[in-house]
């Protein structure tokens, strides 16, 4: 006896049970999501933390010095 939609239905019911089994679980998840989004936006828009890009420092070529030793 194999029902075509049994496995997806069991997965959905399992996820619903995990989300709704404890009171306040969804509100905690949404609160954490909101904090993450706020932190992401703050990181994108905070100009104080952004440093101007410096050009890469050049290193003196010492291959000739080593060859003469």
C-alpha cells in the first residue's frame, strides 16, 4: 500500500510538529531573523567602519641581491 503523497505529507507534518511543539518557538525564530537582518543592514550602511582602500604596498625585488651572495 503505497500512497503517492505520503512521504511529502509526513515531512510537512514533521516540520509543523517541530515548529509548533513548543510555545514561543516561532516568535523566537522570527526575532532572531529580525536581529540578523538589522545587523546586516547596519553593516552595509555604517560608513564609520569602512576604511578607504589603500593601494597594495610594493615590495622591493631582492632577487639580484640573493644572486650576488
